[in-house]
């Protein structure tokens, strides 16, 4: 069951929406007017979602391996460039120790390969680091604790 | 030096706690071997041929004497009593135990040091000019900018899982001592009126496919530095190859796309993010600049210049050291002093814990309590009063740190090679010992003049063999160690890659080949011509003919 960041916590998120998740190509070829959820592969251009950005409520970014950081940049582009305020869900090889960086890039939901990892993530401490460096100069990458108190993505 | 605040210390301590927790979870089997590897690499911890290796960051090569003492303590307590200065200005320990590493990092955090991002596919320790803040030819001190980059790149959430490692070098001087043309990003500080800015190079690097960096921007105002670096990194993170380890560096992306198309992409990305990305505030860089003040005026009565001149006249050994191992300082009352770590007593760049302590004490007494590491694996005291030179020289001599070989044949760059590294194909340390033994006549070395010999034990080129006047690459053929020689490489302002001399040689033929190459140079050079200039003028053929003629006969 996917996890969603809500009120400063990662909570299990009942899939009541049963979204029909399209891939970028389907979106581009079929041009549905009411697409709500789309999945980006790592090689996809996140900016290609611009025409649909107002109607989409959920965008999945994929991690074929946790060492593949492309989705981090895709998430940043969606938040920063396209102003997307809905759910960005990390899907695939998502690991506990990477969650905080993903959150700082704008990801606010997680769907792992297996339920055990999700359970582990739900009970893990989200913010190990008491302070950070890089957001001193780039506040556009806020710290997790700021995100948790400001609930920016809610 | 940069002064840590409570914020910085809090960050470091929590980072150590995080790594301790990760190590414990790995020991408990909660994190698999492969994932722990990625986590430990980002904390400087490798597993090498014999044991783990811990690489501690020395940001832009700058150390305080107290930090040096802490490095000595680490060597004594958790290692076999020594450390190794690397070609990226860091220090490596070859024998720590993995369970001790959180304690080591905790100890280092107390002196504001860490091992963050000294390995892994992320932004590595930023390197710079070891003479920063002291050199006569400096346009602007690069260290405040290096510190800015260090803080920005530390645990950058977007750029921690790049296709491959990423190295940034900054120079602020006319003469490039930071080898900016062979880095993923090279930055040259430029002044336009009162504004500081950068010439930005991208896509340089050594390794299997060496490339000289290309200029992506002639001039970037300093306030845009972080947004522009972010744009380059974002294009690389999204488009760099991830299917082949050997084609994953940014140099391959730039070469495949061509610099013009790469530039277009970066500029487009940069323009488009301009309203959502922060720029560097003038107050930010000014605050950092204030932490790197110029050295105070030399206290006491000014040294009578004729005293030093007389000494230089009357004591040829002191004179030789002064000419070879020291450099002019922007304050005429001071001098820059190099401590070469290359001699026949220990491997290139190695320092024992005792030496580290003694050097730290010397730094306190003679060099305002600070020192630097260089990418040539030597040390520098940047601010020595001219009046102290004779006393310092005497002390360095007794320590074996005054060999007048800086920039000469025996001042080699050598990677650890087969003896320590699990990637290496061939040993490098024996070759180093042989060169030290064969070329121990200092007059002969000075007759040859400035020349760089750089040795790598494999194609990854940690010994920078591509940019040595004489480059030596260890290769493995049929289970034996062979060595490929190149000539004419250069790392300074107009960097160039060495050309192959010919077929690889077995180990016992390497020293004779170097001998032959030097003889050809000595008989071919025009008056005052350096080795590099001679190779440029005549090419490698005359060298080739003689080295390989001997073999055929």
C-alpha cells in the first residue's frame, strides 16, 4: 500500500482512487482530456507533461534502481518549472536511506517493490540530519524538517 | 580558514550518527552488502585489496595544524601509523577496520573534518590551487568560492546519484596549479572591473578516455555560480549514460553531443530556471571572503635582504633548496615553502603519524598554523617569513623534507598500484623506488630541469599518467606486469595529453628506457629548452627510435 506524506508523517494511503496510470507516450498519443495519473520513465522528458499539468493529480517517477538519480531531477522540474502541486510518487527500488533526499526534491509519496520496505519506511525516522548545508544557498531544496512543519506539499 | 559554526558541527555530528546507524543495520543484516557499499562510499569508505580504505576530505587542500595532529592521531590509533596524500588533495588510510570507522569520523568531526563524498557517484571534494591566498600571480583567492561549492554540493538532494563521480576544480591564478582542464568542471576566476566571475570549462578528465575540458562559458558572473553549476549537473544527471560505467562521465556526454549542443542545453536549462533558483548573495561571498584574510604583516624588524642574499651566496645547499623548493609570496616579507614527500624512504605522498605531528608543530612555529596538500602529493607552508627560512630549512633537512627535487624527475605522482588497490593491473611502488634509487644525483636532476613523471597502475589513471612529461601506465599482459610509456603530457595552462612512445615494456626495461629518453633529451635540447618544449619541437619519434632500437638490436 503506497505511503503518502501527510501532516508531517508518512501514512499508508488507501488506493480508493484506483487511478488509471498512463505512460507519457499514451498521454501524447491519446490526448485524453481527463488524465489524472501518469508515469514517467527515467528517460522521459518531464517537461513534456506541461499540456496536462493542470488536470493531473498524480505523477509517478520511477526508480529502476535506487542508484539511478534521474527521477530526482524529474521531480525537481515538475515542482520548480511546471509548478505541479499534486502527488509525485516514487515507484520502484525505493530505499529507506534515500527517502529524505527524495522528499527534498519534491517527492511526497512512495510505492516500493515490496510491502516490507514500505512498512520499514513508514516507521523510519525521516530526518536524520539536524541541519543541512546546501539549502543555506538554495532554499528551493528545503530541509525535511522544514517540509514536515510547513507541509509544503499538502 | 573557513570557521565552522554550531550549524556546521551539528550537521557533521548527525551525519556521523546516521552512518553509525547504517553500519549497525548492515552488521545486523538489515541493509544488504550492495546498498551498504553505496552508503559507505558516500562516507569515504572503500574496501580495497587487503583491507578497507578510508579517504578523508581535505577541502581544497587546506588544513590547520590541529587538523594535521588529528590526522596523526587517526593514523596512530586506527591505522598502521601512516596516511597517504592523494592526487585530489585528500588523505587516505589503508588499514582501518570497518566497525571503527564511525568512531574515526566522530573523532574527525571534533576538528571540523569529514569523509563525505570522497567517493561514490556524486560531487567530490572540490580541489584548488595549493598556493591560494599567497601566490604572486593570483587574480582572486579561490578558497571562498571553493567553500561555497563545498557547502552547496554536500548532500545535494538532486545530485547524489549521478551517472558517475563528478569533480570540480577552481583556480584563481594566472598560472593554473589546479589542473582545471582535466576536471568534470573547471573554473577559472576572472575579474571584470570589481565583479568576480568565472571562465567555465566542462568535460575534462583522465581515465580510460582522457579529454581536455572545453569552454562552455567565457564569463559567468560569480553571483550565478551555483545556478549555473546546477544547470550543468541537471543536464548531466538526466542525460549522462548509465548503461556503461566507462562511458558515464560527463566528458563522454560532452564529446558525444559536441560542446555546442551541450552548451545550448545547459544555457536553456539555466535560463528557464532563473526565476526559481537562488543566486549567490554578495553578502554570502563577502562573509566567506572574510574567513580567508591575507596573512598579517611579518612582525619584528624587516629582514635585511642582504642577509638572505649573503646566505644564498655562501651556502650552496641552502641556495639550491631556496631556488627549487620555495616560491615568491605576494607579501615580499614572506616566502612559500614546499615540503616534497618524495624520497627513497617511503612511498610517494606517505606520511607517518610522527611526521604529521612534527609538521603540525613546524606549521605553528613558521607558517601561521596552516598548511596545504597539493595534487602532486606534496605539502605547502604558504606563509613563511623570510627571516625564518634558514631556521625552517634546517629543521626540514633533519626530517628529510628538504630534498630539492620539487618539480624534478624524482618528484613523481604515483598511485598506490597493485600493492593496495584492487583495480590496479600493475605495481607502481617498486618503480617509484627504482626511480628514486637510480636518479639520486641531485646535480643530474637539476641539469635535466623541471620534468614530471606520473605513474598509474591501471587505465583509471589515478596517477595522472596522461599529463606527465613522462607518463607510465601499468598494464597486465599474460599475467605479467608491463608498462606503457607516454611523452609530452602537460597539466598547466595549456594542458595536453601525452603521446605513446611505443609498445609496453616489461618492468626491468622501464628504468633503462627512462634513462634513454633523458639522454635523447639532453643531446637534443636547445639552450634553455625544457623537456616539454623539446618534445613539442621534435615529437616522440627521436625518442622512440632510440628506446626501441636498443630492443631490436
